[in-house]
């Protein structure tokens, strides 16, 4: 996972790492690292996420979680399945739905954008 920051403009974000070689066009799935322990600068200092069974409660994610466009609950584009901690990262399988926005995003993902 990589992180970008612009402290002057107060822009902070995390980027998910997608494993495009393992994308499945028929199943509309892409494995992804959802977060990592890479440090990210925040307005209050440096944030480092902890990825241990004691630090993360995965009970709400047992069946799946919604995959949202820009964290917008009004724009679901699929779901995240098989959420687990592996190799110091929160990992999951992104499954894209067939709504127009999901189609657009899935195509961009498959093209490496």
C-alpha cells in the first residue's frame, strides 16, 4: 500500500494495492490489500495501522462488506469478500456488481487505472 500526502493543502489518502494479474473478468473479482501498516502522515502526526487479530474485529466482515465508490454509501459498486489479515495487511476479494458505476470502475481497474 502506498500513501500520498500534501500537508499544506490538507489532503490525505490511502491507496489500495490491487493484484491485477489475478483479476477474474468472468467472476468480476480482484484480490486487494485493503490496508497495511505503512505509516501515513495525518494532521495530528503519523498514523500506523495495527494488523493483528487483537486489533481488528472481523466479525462484521464475516459475510462481506459493501464496496463503495469514494466511501459513499449511496454509490455501492460491489462487495468485499473473504476479508482477513495476511502478511501484515488487511486483505479481501473485491467483487464488482453490474451497475453502471461498478462497470466503469471495474473496467478502469482491469486497465490498470
